[in-house]
C-alpha cells in the first residue's frame, strides 16, 4: 500500500562547532509517513550531499531505542511528541502534511553542542566514573541464586537499570538537571546486595561530580519522567535524596568533603 | 561542621533546605488561617485573639524570629537556585514544550514566590508594623486590631493585591506541598497520589481562606 507522502517544513539548528553561534535553517522535504524521523534526516542529508552542501550532523546508533545515542528536541520536546520512545522510534506518520517541525539539539551547559544537532554528553560518563560501578574481585562465577533477592527488589532495580543514558531528562528539565539519570544509576546498584558496600560512598561521589559539571538542581517539575523514553520514575530521585541524606548523617567521616 | 556546609551547598542539600523551610511555612499558614478566622466573628473575637497572643509576647517573639529566619532562608535559597538553574541552560530552546511535560504550578515557582514576597512586604508593612511598631491612628494601643484590619480591607486596591497574591500563593503551595515530600525522599505509589491530592486541597483552602477575608470586609464596606 502506497501511503501519501507528507510535505514538511523543517527548521533545523545548524551550528558549525562548539565555539560558533548557531541558527535555524529552513528545509522543505517530502517524506513517506512510514519513514522514521532519522530516515527523513538521512534522506535530507543525501540530498544536501548530492548538492555539495554540508550534511546535518546528528547522532544515532542502534535505531531501535535501546542504545541512547540519538536525541533531538522536536517541537520543544526531547525525542518528539510521542511518549516512551527514543527519537529513532518516532515515525513521520505522527506528523501532518504541511507541518512545520523545529529540530534543536539537547540544550544544557553540561552538554555543549559539538556540531549542529550533536552534543557532547561525556558529562554522564564522568558521573558514572565517579561511582556508577561495583568493586568486586574477579574469580569463578558465583552460583546462581546464592544471593537471594526478592522479586520486587529485582524488578525495581531493573526498572532503574532500563535507563539508556540518552540525556532526555537533562534536555527536558527547565533547570537542565541530571537527577533522573543519576538517581537511576544510583538506584539500580543501590537496590541490589552487590551494590551495598559502596552504596553511600557512591551517592556522595556521584552527586559531587554531577554538581561540579554544571547541571542544575531539581525542582520536582517531573518533566524528566514525562519525556524519558524508558519512563524512569521520579521515585528514584526521592530514593537518591534519601540515600544522600543518610550518607551525610552517617557517623563515619564523610569521604567526600 | 564541614559536612553540613557541603550538604547545604550541594544540589540535594539546597532542595532539602527549600523543603524544610517550606514545610515549616506550610504549618505556619494553617495556624495563621485558623487565627484569622476569628475576624468573621466580629471585633471582640479577633481583638481577644490578638490580645491573647500579646499576653505571651516573649514566646511569640521567639516564634517570630524562627519564622522570619525560615522565610529568609526560603527566599534567599530560592533566588540562589533560580539563578544557578538559569545558568545551567545558557542557550534557551526556541520552542518551549514544557506545557506538554510538566504542570504550570511547578514551572512558575519563582514567579509565584516573588509575587507572594512582594505581598509579604506589604502585609508586614501594614499589619505587623501597625500592630507592633507604628500606630498612627492610636488603635493598636487600645487593642483595636480588628479596626486596623477592616480599615485596610475597605480599599479596593489593597483587596485586589491580596486576592491576586493569595491565588498565586495557592499555585505555589499546590506544587510546594507534594514537592517537599519528594525532596524528603517520600515517594511511594502507596501514598504519593494521596499526598498530591492533599496538597491541592490544602492549597485551595489556604488561597480561598485567606482571600475570603479581604473580599468579605470589602463587600460589606469595611467594619461591621
């Protein structure tokens, strides 16, 4: 079945590099409603290249919503208007013929634009390096089920672990706060027995680095949860607040001053 | 005490301070509204209530200092957070899609708080000042507090400022109430939906309750 093609006007952010000032450039495209948003950009880039023009830089990898590489702000919403999907899972059938679509990069001080729609999210890596791990000695694999974990706890940890680290929470937050991401990482380790030895040190270290990197503070607008492609709950932020407070109130001298 | 300083300067610590001072102010507002309801029962009831408070002045003064500190911390910390959070996004989005992912109450805390602050200055400048410090009509000295209040509530512009400020106070409380629980780490599917509803009911009671007094006295034309 041949679907009717859509005529769309795109207003795409173009920025040469992190030091230059960007602006919106208009592009008119005709695209199949069955195409994904990124496929539309691929087509547009093919056309640009065939005309000898610079293609639009944007990121993508798996294109099935599990890697967290893609991420565009479409008409003011990270990953576009459809909830619980990444940009790569957004299809053009969600737009109407004649629509104008504004495409912007994730905007945050901690996520500087590299080029056009590509941003540097290595700030997330730095936060993970500060504590998003467990330390365990290598050796033979332990017996399965030798550590008992209640099903509800395992499920909750898994919910937190479903964070793909795309950064939509930062992009959606009016304060460019990274708390949903950080709390998901802290919770998925902190809920499980293997994460206990470093539980309080982890939260102190990760929050310290998060604050230093220039992310804003959370004001509980919950825009992050609404825009998260994996639907990570803000209850993990509450959990992180609890753990951080507990870490600070513990009698032992705080490791992170 | 280095750990405390670190805590209060951290992103979570600043939230915590907002929630702590905010919770205190939430409780204060309940007591304030209950006391003010005596206005509806005429001059004897209200003047008697204020006189009773005046009879335990030293205790009231201590509470006032704590209350004033809570207000100052809440305001200064709020302004600081607002400035820092603005800096976290130096280039704004061209298209703002925030109406699709968050409530207007949560996004306008700085604006609603600022207007409530302006109101607070006016409120203290008239009632607190005249009850305690400057008494030009020689009413507070005769314990005629009711007369001072109803005098101000006969001016339309004063009533208008009150009503606008109380609507925005309601907006502020609607978000602030449940937000405090979230910050304290109390978010659970068992009770969070209830807390959110309770916060909205609380905000409506406060806004309607405090706004009803100026409206009532303006409509009946000042004092009874």
